[in-house]
């Protein structure tokens, strides 16, 4: 059934391109009868058995806009990125593109599945990418995030009435520039014109001293950042544990936060936030989360935060020392939102 849907979608795209001729917009699709259609021109008001049924126009996807496919799913597009690794929102496990000379275009949705029985990830939707010359690329990677958005799996079933963070990723040559993404969900076709060099997502500014979040989930205050070869706890009067870079050519970009947990249960620190640093819009590094023990004597990656408790939290990003003076962009994911601080 999946192959049949993919074949139907690919054929429909090919027919659309033929109808469009030399149209400059690759995602323009014509549903009008072709010139060779047998339509009774002498009596246009009379029904004809040869008349083609008018197909519905594809829906143009917009960011952060809810869409509903009756009896199947409600979905909201969160972001589209060009990436070699398809990974969950909070980082962790990932799917790496092993095709030589290719990269992923990753579409990320929040999906509520309204079916009556569980389905596999690849049964929810079909994604096909189309370039300006009519070449098509079919997606083979459909996956959901699990474990508080720290893992991603293509083999996790989607249960009825569940809400999941869903990825549909298609592998395309890195030489592509502008493509049209066509997404078939049930009997509805969605489309998006995407530039490979321009990620599509909503971000907010990360400001020092500003508190993010709310008392339904957690609050996070960004205290600042520094480059340092070692990060120490606040209390070093006795025995303490700290983090030091082993490679003398590297250093830590240490991001400092104050985190308060307002959930009803204790939560691991790495489920709250993640961060990356990108230098010169080219070199990207991923950090790991540590926090102080309650007495401030040690740092650990294994700590959790009890309800209504606060903790000093660091995201440590190991980077080469020779990137310190390059333009920097820090990206922090917290409470399903992305916050960015740019310098230089």
C-alpha cells in the first residue's frame, strides 16, 4: 500500500509538471484538463462522460499553522532544515545520511494521530521532493521522537490519540538549491517551496538575565557564557568534582543557567535543555548538560531536579581554541522552543 501511494504521488507530480510547461514556479500544479481532453465545446453546460474530475489544489504549508486530515491526523509544521543528521529536538540519538554527496531535508511536525489502531511511522504520510527539472526524490525516513525528545526512532508505533514529534526526511543531492516538498497525508496533498540554504523555523532571542518558560513546566534563566579550559562548582572548599578539557588545543564554551522544575516529579537535567554553537555559519558543535549538586560541591551529568527545586546548570560545548574569535551563534532548545544568541 505504501509503495502504491508513493507511485501515485510521483505520477501525479510528473503529470503536474507536464501540465505546467515552462512555469517558473516549480510548485505550481495545474489541475485543468489538458488540450487533448474530450470536452463537448458545443454544449459546455451539458455533462460529458469524458470530462475529467477536477482534483483539489494542494495546500500550501505554513509554519506553526494547524492542519486537519479528517479521521487521520492533526499536524503542525514546526521547522524544515537541511542536515546530514536527523536528530531529536533535545539532541541525542540520530540518523546519519550515508549516501555519498547527499544530505537530508528534514520536515518536523507535531502530529496528533486520530486513527483507531496503531500504525507504523511510514504509514502516516509520504514525502516526495521535486526539483525544477522534474527529478523526484522519495523519502525513506519517517521517525518519531521519544524519551522527552532525546531519542528518535523509525520503528516506534504511533498509538491512537497520541501526540508525537514527527520527522519526515528525504535524501537529496547537496547540489540541489530550490526544491518543492510534496507531502501526502491521507487523501490530502500539502506542498512547500524550500530553499536548501535557508532553514524554515521560528526562533526567539536568547538574552542574558531573561527568564524563559512558565510555572506549568519549568523556568530557565540565562546567566551568561565564557570560554574556559575548566568549569568548577561554586563550592571548592573541600572535595569537589569539576570538568576540564583533555585536549590542549580545545576549550569549553560554557553556558550558564539557573533552572527551576515546576513539574510534579523529579526530572533528569538533560531532558530540559540542549545547546549547540555555530561559528562563521559553518562549524557547529554540540554540548552536554551538567549541574551542581545541591550543596554546590560537585558537577555531574547524572543529576536530576526535584519538584519546585532550582539548580545551577551548565551546557559545556568543547570547541577548538582557534574558533573563539569567529562570529558565533548559540542555539538553545528549551520547552520545545529555540532561542538564539548571535555575536560578531
